[in-house]
C-alpha cells in the first residue's frame, strides 16, 4: 500500500486532529481516513450548535 497523497502540512494537521501518529496516518487506508474525517466534522458541527452565536 502506498502512502496517502497529501501535503506534509495537511498530514501534520490531520494527525493532530485525529490524535494518531503521523506515520500511522500516512499508511492508513483512504476509506478509513475519510470515515474518521467525517466523524471529526460531525463532532465539530455538534460543538458549534451547542455554542451560542456571539453576533446575536
């Protein structure tokens, strides 16, 4: 399996956001990475819904 085709900056940010080592992220199957990214996005949406909008 070849490493993911993403930039080094993107890889570092994703590894931090997903709490996985960089080496593990780079060799993670693409479908699993996409699933984890969807879960992360869903968590962020839920967090944003709970926080009141400061402009109101």
